[in-house]
C-alpha cells in the first residue's frame, strides 16, 4: 500500500506533469518542424539543385554472388551459388533528418534564449523595486530582538 501512495505522490508532482506536457508539445513541435523541412525548405533547395529530392538520394551497391552449402535431394551437402539482393545506402534521408535536427536545435536555442532574456528582465525589475516597508508588528519584533541582544 505504501508503494502505491508513493507512486501517486510522484505522479502528481508538478514537475512530472510539466515534463509530460513538454513531451507532448515537443512531439507536436517535431511534426511541425518535419513539415517545415519536407514541405517548405527542401523543395526549393531541390529545385535549385536541379529537381533533386533529398529523400530519394541513395547509392545502390550491386548484387553479390556468394557460395552457400545446402542439403541436396540425396541428403548430401551441396555448394550452390546464390545471388544476394542489392543493398542501398540512403544518404539523402540522412541529410533530410540532419536538417530537421538543425532546425529543431536552432528553434530550441531561440526559445531558451528568449526565456532567459525575459527572466533576466524580471529579475532586474524585482531588484529595482523598492523593498516594502516593514509592518508595525515586524518593527516591534525587531526592537524586542535588539533589546534582548543588549
């Protein structure tokens, strides 16, 4: 029973809920950035480069023949030649994903920079604000403390 209560306290803490909201918004933001790259940025770049679609860029390795030992109809091992399917190296998709990452990194950098700027402005405002006048109760308690020290 204690474990369930402990988990409930953990799950309902503000930090966990804030993190969950951040993950959900981050997933949606990732879709927006992917669309920005795929639908807005890459088509003109591909057009400038002669109609290149980066996701289709690949290097195709030729088919390869290998020798394989199989069991023949008579139950004896036989060596046969087998052709392996060609392999493609999809470097264009890697370029696309790298551009996605760079855009997300720049966006996150700008957001964090903006948040830091706003928090530093708020700190400056708080420091510039005059300290509130102590209440009469606080003044009396300070006098009592000072008298007790003497």
